[in-house]
């Protein structure tokens, strides 16, 4: 099963949840999952802001350009 199919299946299962406690438990588990992998979506967190600031100090030649990034995202989305 592809990642896209798995994501769709997960969304379908979430939509079936009706109990507020189940939804809160799922949210707590997802939050723990993301935190344990150091994936931060809070754009105001000090860690995220430091990462952004550090990246601005890097040599642009060490990064990737927008086209390369688009290709990588496209590859990730179709996996």
C-alpha cells in the first residue's frame, strides 16, 4: 500500500471517531510521535526559530534550490 493510500485510510479511520476522549488520546499519541522525531510544526517555538536563523546563516551553495526542493517534495508525495 502506498503512502498516499495509507494516509487516506488513516483519514477515513479518524473520521469514524466520535468519542471526544478517543480523539484526545489520538491527538496525544500523534503529538508524542512528532515530538519524538523532532518534527516541529509550531512556527513560534524557540527551537524552530533557532533552526530557521541558523539556516539563514548557511552558505546558499550548501543548500538546494527551489526546483530541487519541489522535485523532492513531489517524490515524497507519490511514495
